[in-house]
C-alpha cells in the first residue's frame, strides 16, 4: 500500500469513528469527515506507536496570549506497529486513545514518572530520548512552534465570534489539548487540536500531570468574586486578608471592558491602519502615550505572568512575538509586542511603572470620560523615538480635529 489516510468525524472524541483506510472507495460519500494523510513511519518505542498530548492555555485572543505547560502525556498503542495492509483495521495498533486501548488485553497503566506501561509523562519521554542522545530542547521548540502557529491561524475567526458574543475580556478562556505525532526522523506532526481536553485522572501519571495543569490554570486565569456578595461573606474575607472595610473584593467590570474613549479609539485606528512592514519601527512609541485602557491591558498581562505557575507564555514572546504570523493587525498585539521589547528582559521596571500609574488611579478612568490625561512615560526614550512621538501625536490630533470638523 503506497498511501493510507485516517478518517474521523468532526468534533468527536475518544477515538469514536476513527479508521485507517487505503482506498478512496472506503471513505463514506455522504458523511461529514476529516481526512488526513496517515504518517506511515512513526517513531516507535518498544515497537509501538505513540502520540503526545500537550496542554496550551489561551487566556485571551485579543490580545493573543498563549501559555504552554512543560509536561503532558505520552499515549501508546497497545499492539506492536505494522505497516501491513491486513493490519489497518487493528485499532489497538494504529490509535493511541486511552478510551480504546484500555479495553486491550495487553494494556497496562504506567506509574507517575517511570517509562513503564502504555502511558508516560512527557518528562519521562524527555529522559528516555535524551539518554539516546536526542536534543529534546530542540524538539520541544518545534512543538511550541506548532502550537503558536495553529492558534495564530484561528485568531481571526475566534476574535470575530468573541467580540460578537461577549461584552467583557473576563468572560472566557480555553485550555486546548494538542495531539502531536513524531515520525521516524523525530519530526513532529500536528494530528488535532481538542477543546476542553479530558482532565479525568484514570492513572497515576494522569493525576501527576493533570492536577498540576488544573491548579496552575485556575490560578493563572484569575477567577474573581462576583459583584454581589453576602454581607457576612464579605466581612469574613476582609477579616481573613486583613483588609479595610472600604476595600472592594469583587469584580470591577471596568477593568475588563471592551469600551474605549474617543481618544483611545483614535489611537487604535492609527496603529492598526499603518502600512509600514517593519512592525518594530512602527510601534516604537506606542508606549509613550499610554491610555487608561492600555494600562488595564498591560496590568492584566503582568498579573497573569506572576500567577503562571509552571506554564510558560509562548506568545507574545519567543520567535514569533512580533505578531508576524497573524493575518490581522490588532492594536493590543502591537502594544504587548512593544512592551516585551522594552521590558521583556527587565520586567521589574515595567511593573514599577504600571504600579506608579495605578497608584494614581489612572487605570480606573472610565471610557465615558471626555478628557483623559496622558500617562507620562517614566522610562528612558531615545531621541529618535521622541521625534517619532511628536509626529504620532500630531497625526492623532489631526484625526481628532478632522472628526470634530465633520461633526
């Protein structure tokens, strides 16, 4: 057989309806299906095929913020792999789903960290491959690239739906399960991306990995108390944390609003409309005239980073931190990219700047306010950037005057 394909129903799970075929007439004609070319030469361990489940957390699509957990699961098929045509129907050989292989007489659950059984941790796989001389750090970088590129592809349609159906940045987040296969040359291939991946812990290795994922995820997304708290509960919390009675513990919708003041909207349009190909040059001065909305977005970003636990933020930052992979030029992505260039290697200075602004209540200014004072930069700015800043302010002022004239 020269070529094989794997067919699966869309939006399904646990290996339901997944088959390997080698003839076009084996593919149902009137049934919606996903058809992928089958990787015939997977990397094998102990003669069996396996795939990797990676956990990626997206806390926002605008700006796009992606976190990748450094551990995950390695799921093995329970039968030895063969390329023979008569073995294509053997689901225990070609599929790695736990829901399928747990029914096999040869399936054994692994421990929490060793390289035994049909389910390992990714850290256990790392130790196994490095003992064979494999550069696992390079392999992990390639898989990180896959995660960032896949989510970048979905950024456009996801943002359209999010802005249509939500009214607050606080509304949603998503944990994605990325399934990746290694071929015989250790090249990673993306198999599929799963929403709401199973967090059930059926084995010791499941519990060891998933419990850490869940803990760090819930800390990172930052659940907040609802606005209406019972008086007795509010008093208990204030006492527990040693806070004053006037301190408000509940969610402040203003901190997560999509609403913009006229000046903020003009700034967004100005940077999004730029036709310069050099994004870094174009956004050098975007931080020099911060708005209250800018400060809120930057504070949320830094707060997330401080709560990330073992998660690593892979976007913004990394190889594609400038947003060059994104089809749409979005203001918040430009803002965070500029922030990372300025403060990525001296984050404490950026945090101190934000703290000074927040101490003045700058981030709490409402978009309904007609006049919003400019947030002065406390960071060193080059002469070239200062010249650019004057030009930009004139451009925005011209837009304001034009808007008033039309009105």
